[in-house]
C-alpha cells in the first residue's frame, strides 16, 4: 500500500510543476484523495458491499468534486490534475500512467447494462472539459484536446480535437530537460494540447485550395498547348488568384498577410514618375 502511495506521489511530481513536496501533495491534491478513496470503494464493490462503496464514493465527491464510480477500473500512476467536475463511469477502464484534467467525463451513451463507458490505454492524456462517451477504445499514448467530444475509437499515438473529435497530426518537440524527457517518454502534453496543433477544418480547406491552384496551372498549360496546335484558338486570359488560405493561428495569419503583400508589390505597375 505504501509503495503504491509513494508511486502515486512521484507521478504528481512528474506531471505537475506546482508540486513542492510530498506533504503538500498528500494533503492538498484532491485528485490523489479521490484516487485513494476509489481504491477502497473498488475493493468494497467487488466483495459485494456495493451500497457502502457508493456511500463512500459520494462522500469523496463532496470533498473532492471528483466522481468515480466504485466499479471503474483504474491502473497505476493515474493522475487527476485539479479534478473539479471529473466524472468516471462504472464500466470505464483506465490504463497505467493516464492523466485527466478538470471537467473530463468518461461517460456512457446507453442505458443498457454491460460495457457502456470508454476504455483508455496507457499514457493517455485527456484535456480539460473533454467528453469521451460510449464503449470506445482510446489507444496507448493518445491525447484528447480540451473540450473535445469523442464518440469514436481513437488510434494509438494520435491527437483528437474539436466537436466532434477529429484526428490531427503533430510533431514532437526536442527534449531539453528532465521534465521534457519524462513528458516525451509518457507521451504527455498538458491539457492534451500541442503547440503546433493545426485547425483540422482549416487544414482541409487549405488542401482543397492547393488542389484548385494545381488545377488552374494545368488548365493554363492545356490552353497553351491548344494554342500551339491551332493558332485560331483564342487565348484565354485567366485572372491571377490571390492567396486565400484560412489561418488557424495568429502566426499563420501574419504569414499569409506578408505573402499577399509581397505578391501585390511584385505585380504593381511601375510608377511613371520613377522612370
């Protein structure tokens, strides 16, 4: 018991820079309190004292703001940061080294008995306010972004954002400290958000715009080839298409504005006074 408690306290230091010492973690972290209480209620649930287990879990919810059903299965080194508003359903299964932030719901979408809550693999991070609903599987190392609503299974090692949840591709930053090395080892990102996470909708539209630009270039080439074959073929003067990408971040917006300004300056007619 004491070895597991020591392990839980160490996991807090690995994932929360605000942790100062073991006494501080043991006395002021509601996520740790809820986890310790759940271990007791989970044991009572499985020996048949279901009512008493529910009473203790209700008491734990009063003092921590975290509701964990006694029937939920939770692995080792589980960490709930802040914790207020976290709800974990009866048939939920959480693997080792997972992290949940405040407002997370691991809920069900059916009133039928049986498996109706999600299963989280190892090293999963679920951001603040995210809702993972139904008997779905979240693969090892996956990240659920803040306020995402996930209704379908998530492959291992991917990141999901948005409503409904959509998969995005991210790059892993280089490790430059002990805490970053631990984060890379665990696949950890605070609140399940990465600094280079693109807007999936804007990315899809930008891909369509790139495809349209390619089609326009091919059309220009076809017109030139037809003109070579038949000199009487009229020369189509197609207008230039300015950059119209959708920016998902302020940095992308500034980049697009600089590209557009340089294009306008390059196409501007030469001033007669400068000759």
